[in-house]
């Protein structure tokens, strides 16, 4: 990259080339009398309004048509990744000094969405804890690096769950670490020196992301045959395109920066190149990606016809069936009703409650622990039966020989 704008030339603390306070000043006209900074704010702001309207509209429809809270709350958490990315990127464009403080929290929202996506797939496989235990206990899956060897389905699910859960935890820690080290002038966005925290935080986040994304892909590859009716590939692509494109763009800009291809000039300032341009691309690309998410996570599978509504409080498990390529709600047994409350307020409260997400994690951990304990007890009982049978057969052969 080229040198900083003269009005930003004061270096940061401890030898960092980035000043402690980043401002976007200077830069010539880009479009008409508008600088790239102001042009960026207009374009990114318009895209942000569109994305917020579409995503909150989708989340609002799920809230008001909440016939299956276990799945739809998770869908709302997945969809929330888009407006979170959009808003944080737009703020970083408007207030460049906030970029370093906010950047890490985009990964946190991504981690929460990835965990919610895994648990949504589990809901598709079995809607109850008992059903999940029975389902995974009956499976055998291929090992990733040793395809000829098999792994117990419950062990596979446990490994996948931990691999995905570590992502929001690690990113939360690294986001706070990034904020603190920046305040202490020890982060330094432009530095790759181990003296600063930037290289270590980037490495930790990248490793955590790789582990979680690989776990999700392996889970899908092993379970896709059991989820065909829920169209998991469309949902996975909608999610993976957002994550994949952002990661790919970061790599591209890192390469271009290292090769000194991107640099400030009479039109673009250092901040435009370093922060404004990458964040603008994210804001613009979220619009078409948002349309894909609207299709993949539409409310149609959860809508209940007026003829099927009732005041009966007992819920019915949701299932998806194929009917002319669309997902539908089975209404056999007890009829269902929407459970989101007036204008979906109960659903919004459940979605916004951080304790709800924590309780979901605790519940999944307890389910896995109990299932593993039950599996060990069954294996021990089976071993005892086989041992008794062996003793019986040995005694019978001895008596027969005598």
C-alpha cells in the first residue's frame, strides 16, 4: 500500500504504521463532485436499506407464522447474519475508525449462524432429543481421512457439534481481544509482525473457521440422504455463499495488498482502499445473496391453512414431505396453530433472548452426554451377555466331552 494521507501521517503507537485514530480525509472527485468516500456511503447505504427491509421482512413473517418454534427460531438466527454483516460494514464505511473495533464481531454473528444451521439440520433429522439419540445411535458414518473405516453416528455427531460450537466461542474471544489490543495500541491492522496481535488473532480466527466449516460440510455429506425433503442443499448454498465469498474476498485483498497492486492515488485515499472498497463490495453483494436466502428459508413450509387452525395448545411435530417440489406441513393428529404471539412478539422475544441460545447449547450437551452414557451402558450389557454366553457354551462343551 502507498503511504498514508499527509493529514494521517502520524504513526500509531509502538511503531504501527496505522494511526491510532483513523479518519478518511482527502481524495479527489470520483463521481461528479462526490469523493469515493461519499459515493460509497450513498451506494452502501441504499444496499443496506434494501437488505434490512428484505431480511427483517423474512424474519417477521417467520415470527408471525411460527408453527414450529424449534426450527424457525434457528432460521431467524441464521438470517440475522446478513443484516449484522450489512450494518457493521456500513458503519465501518461511514466511521472508518470503528472498523477495527467492529470487524471481529462480524465473525461472532457468523459463528452463531453456523451453529444454528447445524442444529436446524439436526431438527430436520429428528425433532426430539430422544429421536436424535435413536437416529444417530443407529448410524455408521465414514471417517473423513479414512473412508474405509466407520465411525459410530453418535460419536460423529458429538465431534461435529464440538467442532462447530468452538467457532462462536473462539470468535467471541478474538473479537474482545481485538478490541482490547486496539485500545492498548497492540493490534495494528496493517502489521504481520508477531509483535502485534493482528497476526495471532487472524490465525486463530482462520483456523477456527476452517474447522467449523469443514465439520458442517462433512455433516451434510453424510446426512444429505436423510434430509432430501427439506432441500438442505439450497439452504447450505445460501449460507455457504455468504461465508465463502467474504473469506475469498479477504484473501484476494490480502494478496493484492501484499503485491502492492492496490494503493491510494488522487481519487482514492488509503482508508478507501484499506477499508472502504472491501466493505462496499460486501454491502453490494449482500443484496443478491439476500434474495437467495429469502428463497431458501421461505415461510411456506410452516404456513397453516385457515381450515387447519385450532385453539388446541398441544403442539404437533413438523415434518416435510415432497409434493410437487414444495415443502408442506403434515396436519395429521393434533392440528397446529401459530405460536409466535400477537404480531410475532413472543417469537421475537425468544429470538432476542441470549439465554435461549445458551439453553439450547446446554440442552444439546446434556443430550449428547446422556446418549454416550446410555451407549456405554448398552455396550457393557452386551459384553456381559456375550461373556455369559461364552461361559455357558464352554461349560456345555466341557460337560459333553466328559
